[in-house]
C-alpha cells in the first residue's frame, strides 16, 4: 500500500513538473502579467477536459450510460460520492436497491449480494442480460396513484437486514421509510438526487445522521446531490479506512 501511494505521488509530481516546464519558456520571454494570463486561460481549458476524460464523464455523455474512463459501469451518483464509495471495502456486504441500473452492475462487482427491485419493465429486461450471479432482480410495478408499496414489501423478508440500501427509484419517500426497517445497525442508506423527492422530509425527524455529496454525475451537465444516511455507527466511516489516492 505504501509503495503504491509513493508511486502515485511520484506520478502526480511528474505531471505537475511537466505542466510547469511547459510554461518555462513563457516565463522567460513574456512579461509576468502576460504569461500568468496565458497560464490561467490554459488552466481554465485543460482542467475540465482532464476531469471529463479522467472520470469518464465524456465517455458517459457520448454513450448516455454511466461509465468510468475504462468503460466499466459506474453508479449514477455524484462523483464525490462515487470516489467515497470506491475507497471502501464491500466484501461480504449485502445491498438492497430500490431502482436498478448501472449501479446494480457496480454493486455486483463490489459486494457479496445485491437485491434489486425495479419498477420499469424495459429497464429490467435490459439489466437481466448484464447482471452477475450474485444479483437478484425483481420487476415490481409501483402503484404511484395510491402510493402502494406492498408489492415491494412482499419481496423482502421481514427480519432481513442490509448493509447498504440505495433509494433511487419511484416512491422514494416510501422506499426510505421501508429502508429504515431493514438497515443493519452499522449500515447506510444512499439517497440519490437527495435534493428532491422528499428525502429530507422523511429523515428529518428520525434519529439519524447525514452526509451530502454535491457534484456532477456521469454524463450529466447539472449538479446534483447524493446523500449518505446512517444511525450512530456506520462501517463506511471507520477511521482505519485509508484516505483514497488522488489521481
């Protein structure tokens, strides 16, 4: 781990020195005000390009599917939330998803098992051909008129607990209320697009804590928020988890 950190640190320093060397001739032959303006303009242009390429945002935009720069699936959460989760170990962990998609594929690759409940029939059919053997996928039409969640409740054993519960489908307030009944003591609920869907109204009077991750999502041009909700303890926030390397 220490060797890897040193290698990544050296790589970042090399990149920084390369960029600095690129401006050395400008510093020699141009007035300070001029080369600083050129550097500021270059930074303003290069930075979003580097972000788009390094995160897979550009690739996600073209394909209209959330992907990393190498083409692997990403959850459609904000990038700060993705970075936070990517640094955690989900070996042996169980996941419940209200609403499936690219996140289902991502969780399948990282966790022990995934139970996904999806409302959209076409989306469910697409997922069936891609999911791994550790994913259980159910298509459950939601009665949005009567706000009925009974079909979903019937699929989850009454006493089953999950380490992570993702709320990213229809009837999100109702899904959040159900999630608290099935959340492990040190587990977490992930709210996608938590700036809406009455997430706050459902959680504000509960004994829980919240961390908000604001930022852009893969292939999306507007900012959003992905929130982490937990009780007193959460396995995702242990102090012995290494700080992720910045690439």
